[in-house]
């Protein structure tokens, strides 16, 4: 089995299908964008390419996504 730190690392890198893992997966992909700002179309494309439903994001999820993007960039 995995140790707790291994599970946390997997979630941080978006390798788990937990809510935080999905947000981190999208954030890591968006952080690779050459654009300075992310528009709705790019956000939606990125979500879909990551296997995440863009319509499932709540305001709290978007806030968490912004914090993760700030951390990564």
C-alpha cells in the first residue's frame, strides 16, 4: 500500500481523482500555457483534455485552482 506522503504527492500532481487531485491536474496543465491570462475557452479545453468536467467547478474550486496556479507560476 501507499504511504500517506505518497498519496499526498500523487494528489498534488493530479494523479488522483479526488476533487483536489482533479483541480491540481487542471492547474498543472494551465500552468504550462504560454498565455499570461486564461480565457474561458482555454479553461474548458484544458479541463476536457484532463478528463475533468469544466461545468463541475464551483466558485470554491475556482478559488483553489487560482491558488494552485499562483503556487506553480
